[in-house]
C-alpha cells in the first residue's frame, strides 16, 4: 500500500514543469523529517523527496538552455550571413553588378559576422546550452536507474524471502537513495566546474585560434624524448665497446 500522494507544491511532490520551482535556482529543499514508527511510509516519503529533487534539477537545466539556444542560433545565423555577404559583395563589385562601394559593405559584413562568432564563443552560449542538455539527460538516466533499483528493492521485500533483518533492508534502501543524491550532486558540480573553467579562460582560446598558435616548443632546441624514471632507480649507462687489442 502506498501512502496518499500530497498535492503539487508540497514537500515530497515534484512540481509541475514550468511552475515556480522550475524558475528558481538550484537551491535545496528541507530534508523531510518524521517519525520512523512506520519505516515503509518514511522510506516512500524519502524516495518522493529525492525524485522531486532530481526532476527539479533536470527541469532547471532544460529551462535554462532555452534562451541560450535561441541566442546561439541567432548569433550563428548572423555569422553565416556576414560571411556570405562579405564574400559576395566584393565579387559583385569586381564584376560591376553591384553599385560602387559594395566592397566596403562586404568588409563590414564580414566584420559583423566575425563579431557574432566571437560573442558566441566569449559568452559560451552554444557550449552552455549543450552542457545543459547533457546534464539534464544524465540526471534523467540516473533517475531511471534509481526507479528500477527502487522497484527491485520493493519487489524483494514483498515477494521475499527477505535478506537480513528489517533494519538491514531499510539501511540498504537508504544507501540507494544516498548514492543517487550524491551522484546527481556530482553531476551538477562537474557542470559548474566546466562552466567556471570556460569562464576563466575567457578570450584566451579565441586569441589562440585567431593567430593559429600551436603548442609552444620547449627551449633548448631538441625536446627530450626520455621518460622520467621512477624514484629510487639508477639510469642505465650505455654499453661501451671494449678496447681493441693492439
């Protein structure tokens, strides 16, 4: 028997997509506390709480990617139009098809296209919405795995024979919920770390790509090709030829 489902908006009940919970930041909700006199009801309440947190996290990433995707597509369209116009107008000016001064407008269009591409790369719009989609999909995959794991634990306790005591079964269920919560938290932390690295790098990748710079060569002419030796080992000296008899 499952306890009655609470109405939407209360703790333990996932909020509807597009509601106020989806527009909030990734702030946690209070941990549901209660009496453990009925362990089955308490475990079911904790499962609903963990599931609602995961659904809310996935919904936040899916809603955050909307404006990033639209902005990235607009900048990419501007880049394509600027490059096409910058290449076509000077050619039309050479063939006397376009009026005089079309080449200057072509160079300006090329500059605007490059500016759109630079804005997309600098603000991380394309990479941002791709990260949002990847994180939301990862959370959903882990949530699906949690649902099947929880169903298998429930079937094991219902059909029996149960393994161990009731306290061991409850501890096993709590371990499943805790590992899932830690996994989702690690996904969010990894996505935030990637965003911080990209934000700190800033225009450095753009400058390297603009000048076509590759990895710098080590000083001294020829790079060393020998691998470092493990600590405590002596290098092997090259074998010398014995002196020739006179």
